[in-house]
């Protein structure tokens, strides 16, 4: 997930100044259209595609591993918060020894929301 955020920030850091500089050379109404198209086409759309690929790649880990039922698992980052490592469908950082079922009220809220 960090990779998605990093490249989105990098694209934004290049696109926004370029669009700002372009403002000096073209008509204001055209500049607005180009700005919106550039921000969507260069920053937002690639970020959405990158995020979908990330979710697809980690779908099995998020939905059907021991970690997916553990209170120490952060599904948005596909990260074991206890060991600070990324589990996969074939790799559990704790090998199952530190598994804690989601059983607190907060965890149950996460499940049903
Ligand atoms: S403690 Fe173990 S079961 Fe829980 S998220 Fe981490 S690696 Fe997975």
C-alpha cells in the first residue's frame, strides 16, 4: 500500500507544478480543462488502478488466511502489526503462535461495518 501512496505523491509532485507553469502559456478556460484532465489522468486514475492491482494481488491473504481473523492484522496495509511484517497466503510471520481472534467489541464493529 505504501508503494501506491508513494507513486501517487511522486506523480502529484511532478504534475501540479507542471500544470501551474502551463497556466502562464495558455488561456484560462483551456488551462482548467487541461488541469482537470492531467490531475485525473496522471494522478488519480493510475492510483485507482494501482490500488485495484494491490487488492487483487493480496485478496487471498486478506480474506482466507489465519491472519485475516487475527486482531493483529491490518488488512488495509496487509500487515501484521505485532511482527511488522507482511503475511502472504504461504507465509505467517508468527507461524500461528501469536494468533489472537478478533473478539473485542471494536473488532466486531470492524467485521460488521
Ligand atoms: S500475529 Fe500471527 S496470525 Fe496474527 S496477524 Fe500476525 S502473523 Fe498473522
